[in-house]
C-alpha cells in the first residue's frame, strides 16, 4: 500500500511546478569560505548532508539527519566539498546538490578594447565555384566537400594556409588527392582529383577558403595566479558559414576605439577599432569556443578602476537588481557604466544566456544606444564581485542583452589553456 502511495506521489510531483523548481536547483553550487547562500526548496523537504563533508550550514543545530526544511542557509567556513541529498519523507529522492567550497579567487577585471587576430588550424571552406572551362563542374563538391568543412591535411601533410593549399594542389597536379577534414565534430578523409583552370592553367579543387580573421572585442578578465585571460563571451565564427574557427595561432592586441556605430531597433551597433597598425601584442589565444576566447598573457593588463582586482562572485551570488559593466567605447578609455540585471536563470551547465541585462547609464545610452558589437566580453560587476560578462545584444532592443556567469568562463580556463608559449612581444 505504501509503495502504491509513493508511486502516485512521485508521478504527481514529477509534473508539478514544485518539481520544476527542484530540477532547476544547481547540480554543483560553488561558494567561497564565508560566502552565504540560501538554497530555496519551496516546500518542506528532508535534507541530509554527506558524512565527513565540509560543514556548510549556517546553524550547527541543523544536523540534517532528520531535518525537514523549506530552505537551507549555507555558510561554509573552510575549503572543501560536501553533498546535500534532498528527499521527501527520507524515501523519495529529489536531487543531490554538490557544494564545492573553493578558495576565494581574485581576478583583474577587463573592460579594455582588444584586437583579435586569429589564424586557423587548416583552412575553412566558405564556398565552391564551378570551373569556367571545357571540363566544367567542381571537383571538390563532386567529391563531397562542403562549405563549413575544415581542410586540415592533403596526402598526409598539414595545410598551413590558403596559399599553401593552392601551392600543394598545383604541385601534385592531376592525381587523386586524399583530403583530411573536420566536419562539425567528426574527422574524415575524402578523395578528390584536381582539374586545370583554363583561366590560368593552374590545378585547383574549386573551393574558396579562409585561413584568418580579425576584429575588435573586450577583455573580460585576467587571472594573476595563472596568467590566463578570458574575452568576448562568445565564439569567433566565420562570417559566411557560421562555423567556429579552430585556433592555429592567435593573438590579442591593444586596440583603440576610433568610432561608434550606435545601435537601433533591428540594427545592432558596432565599435570600430584600430590595432593592426600598432600591433602591441598582449597575449596568445589557445582556445575559441561558444564561451569566448582564452589563452595566456605575458603581463597583467592592469585596471585603473580596480587595480587590486575583485573577488569572483559565483552564480549563487548573482541576483536581480543594480550592477555595472566595464567597457571602452571611445578614446577616453575604460569606464564603469550602470546596468540592471533583469533576470537570472539558474543553470546546471554552461550557457551563454545566464542573465538578461538592461543598460540604464545615460552616458552609455547617449554614446552607443546600449550594447553594441565589440562590447561582448565586458565584465559584469555586482556587490563588489565580478560575476560575469556580456555575451549578446537584443537585436530589436539594443538597451538589453545577455550575460554569462563567470563560473562558465572560469571552467574554460580551469579545463586548460596553453600557458607555455607566448607570442613574440607578449
């Protein structure tokens, strides 16, 4: 009888608003020693703490072995981790929450405009073109090569650039060539036979390729302990195919903002910068993915507003209300601008749209209209913490945009960035 009752209760709760609230609880909760956090449960739930784990409760009276709580006050006093098990009546499991208490981490917030110069690993196919000759057709397309494919090897030799690919194809001539490529997340090999282009007598595959890109963005943070940096808050993608560009070599450089195209409804604005002429290298790029670009810097970039840095505010510290961003939108340098965090989304895994932001600073609105391209990566500050970075703007409302929790950017750094080789001048 009890088994039937529990089964009915489990089914009913699984589809209830309360169940959705429980599922939204984080799998991992990152806190610093002394940082308080209230874990809201919505209704009475039995909470049990892992034996031998780090004490994380605000009250030592809560042994939790038989405690039924509608919320749990967390206030860890030391580094370590424990696990909280949530259940109904101690019988029906709801969720496990890992509480990870990390040493307080201090970052130098960014806000500087940076130039990004990236050379791909291999060459990216951005299009194909038929031959204007008696043979006609297109050997690459006929063999199955598509826009968005990353060509990495030719007959086993690495492809270094677009010019290098052209040279190898023309040297090898009319023989079957084995092209090693990456398509999305899969590696494959395709055989293709080049043809002569009657326009100049050169052997070609019939593909348009790209091997580099450059643009302007914003530095998010620098970690003085590891020399690692994070920037942009989104991937560098190819303008024609939308594919993420793989990193062969890359640099971030000091940039000057020389002009601003103000944002308007349906027309995202843009920062225009100069950086290739001076080419003052700040660091090397080793990673480009959905959460930004990452790498190592030779020297700390410095921050005139927060020279000693700011502690990290994990997802659990972020709340709706007043906040600010650091950004460089003109020749006067970095400034701090007021925003509102309109909504915070609980996230169990990394995502770019953790927060909805609204620009409230009149000076920034007058200058840019809100968030514009090039401001992506601007650090978000709240209550004396660095809590995230700007990622996207609302196309139909430039006063609003999205931000990402700093947790997800630090995951990218902690997963490994190449600190061994810095580019010349860094």
